[in-house]
């Protein structure tokens, strides 16, 4: 007789590793499930451009298939793309990298971050990162057996990293500092004077800095400065970037890392065993994005900027205090005046007025009291969402 | 600000004043005044709807006509062009470089309509040397809008 494998008496050891079992499911996921049960929802809950990838880039991807370029590429990525990436990084970020051994093409910044953590961390090493932050950061650290240590960023600092708060979190086990400016979810950027202080602290404590600059093209005021370009930083900085946001290529999954050869070599080992290479079609499309996509990128950026002004004005008008974010495509208004926590606010708003925003707490404990509203949504939808949110705010007052 | 407003109107001429105002960072009243002055100056000549007639069941006949013209000593192509432009059948008219001079788009209710316009009106205009008429068979794109409906593709409503 066949043994029933589902028999509860048939005890087996835990299948799932302890550190993965301990990982929380993304707070966004639960909210996503709720939104999906409803119709007529205006969503300010996305984290991606509302543009389709510019045609010239899509066409190049199609042509790549037509030509039959369907085999693996070199592990690091095609030499042509690496050369173009290094040229682009030098031109826009003022740091020069050798395409032969200081640049690796990855499956989005997500993979770059994953292999960086696996390449850099010994078990128990501490990684400092700013909160509120992209939901993957602490999980990426844990999956590499590191210890994520959040450093709060505050509304009163316009969500820039305060160097002294950073310093206070450093221990002998701190190995890596992870930065993301312009920031998802706050849209914050780092003023150069603060960035310089952070660089000094990194040098003083011999930290590796991983800088995720995926939103750096989407900057509406001032000039973007990469920490990698500051004196003494190139040799200890890993620069992560990709095509998802600036070129509206999220679904292509293509990004890259540039850094000192020692680190890229180590990442390359993890990458070659885990991934082999990024998809050939996406690499060829990405090359076209860098060669001929900048005009379309500027057009999209200008469009985000218009909508940023629209949503920030509107949020402040209806009584949700909101800073003018300088980059990315997120507004991060405070909802403290409502007396609700961010999850209650988001759920009640969704149920009452069918507008989806993401509770700030999904981005870390100090995101409590805020919600993230993505303005990569049609202007007419933003206006409708603001009307609905205004109505919601009125109804709260009357309760 | 006027340039920004024109960009938005070129994208959607029915955009509300409130939306334009929000996107250019002005008040609706300022936007209204700016649009009014653009109309007065003649920068804005009108507002037009972009149709996909094949969905409508109306069958207008359109033709693109290449016209060769003898330029006049006094005034070049302008006099002939202005004369042609006055015909209501002519919806668009351009002076073109290359193998011919004027490019017209002509609209009529039937093939016959367009044919008789060409033979009876256009060809007889003083200065017109020759015409070459191409009837439009299918419209794929007009004023930046693609006529084919793409399959609906829904992005995730919430994502990190």
C-alpha cells in the first residue's frame, strides 16, 4: 500500500530554512490582494512608470529576436552594452569605470543588490540602510545572512539622511551602507553637504557604500550628485542603476552595477552560477535606450514633473501635509492629522472612495504616519483621486 | 507658460482648465487668459477631433494629390496655392520639396466627387502643370494617434 505522504503522523523536518521562514511577506502584497477584489479603483499604488517603453527600444528588442540573437551572452553582459553603460555613467555621474572588469549587467537593480549582498556579507555583518525604503532592502540583507540596521530619515529633514543619525548606528560589525536617493518611497534627495559628510563617515569606518540610483534621471530640481563621484569614494562604492524607471522598462528586468574590480569580480562569481547572464533581447534593447532613448526619457521626466506639482498642490489643499519631492515619482504625504495609522487610512480610503495608496509602514516602521502616492498615473486620474481623497478627508472630519 | 499650454493642448485639446493649470503651475484663470490670447493672435486656429471613421460606418473618400505648378515671377507658389486652398474639398495643403510642388489632401463623398474636383477644378487652374492622385485606402495613424486598438494590457495596481 502506498504510504500517504500527507499523513500528519508522517513527521518530517522543517522544509523551509529558518531565515526565510522569518522573512515577513511584503506589506504591499496584502494590500495588493485587497485592491484586486475591487472595481473602479484609481491606483496611486504602483511603483513603475505609466509609459510603455519607447518604441525605438521595443523595436530593437523585437529586431534582436528577428536576427536570431537568442543565445547566452558573456556573463558580465555584452561588451557593447558594458561600454555604453560606462560611457553613460561617466557622462552623467562623473565616475569612470572599465567596461572589461568594473561593470556587470544584471536582471534589474534587484539582482545587482542580491548578488552584491551575497558577495560582500559574512554572516552577522551589519548593513545600514535608510528607512522608509524600498521593501526589498532588509529582506535582501537577511537572505544573505546579514543583519539589516535601519537608519531613520525624517520629515523635518525632508527625508534626507542625517549624517549624525547614521554615525550613531555604526558598530564594529557594520560593513555596508546602502543608499537610495532619489528615494522610493519619499522622493527625497541628498543635499551635497550631507552627502559629503556621509562619505567621510564611510571612509572613517571603512564601509562599502552601495548606492541604488535607479531614480537619478527623474530629478526635478538641482543636479544629481552620486556619492561614487566624491573624493575617496570610487574605490569603496558600488553604483547600482538600471533602465526600469528612466526608460520605462520595468518588465524587461535589466540593470547594472559598476564598482571596484574586486567587488565586481566577486559579484560576477555569484551571478555566473546563479543567473548566467541577463536576457540577450533585453541587453540589446537597453543598448538602444542608452544610444537613442534620452530624448524620450526627458519627455517622460517632464511629464512626471507636471504631475508632481499637480498632486503635491492637491494633497496640501485637502489637508494632507506633503513635501515637494525633488525626485522619483512618489509623493509621501503625512496622514497624522487624521488620527489614523497608515494602514487604517489606506484601507478606509480604498473602501470608501476606491483610491489605492500604499501605507507608509510597508516601507519601514518610521514610514508610519505617511502614505505613498505614486504620480506616474494619468493627470486626469490624479485629479479624480484628489477629489475622492478630499471627500474622504471631509467625511473623517464629520465623524 | 504658453509653450507648455500648447504642448498640453496638442496632446489633448479638451483638457480641462483645471488640469492644465495644475500641470503648468498656474491658476485656471491665467490659463484661460493665455489660451484666449493665443486664439486672438491666431496661433491657435481651431480644435479638431481625430476620428477613426472605419468604426463609424461613414465612408468619406480621401485622396492625396501631388501637383506640379509653374511658379509665378511675382509671388512664386503662393498665388496658386492660396487659390487651391480656398476649395472646401481641400483639407490640407503643403508646399513640398522634391519631385512635385504642392501636396493636397482632398475629401469627398465619393470617388466621383474627388475625380471631378481634380479634372474640373484643380487641373484647370492657371499654373497647374500636372496632378497625380492617390486614393487613401486605409488610415493607420493621424495626428500622432494610432488607429489600431491594442489589446488591453493591465499593469499591476499595487507594486513596490
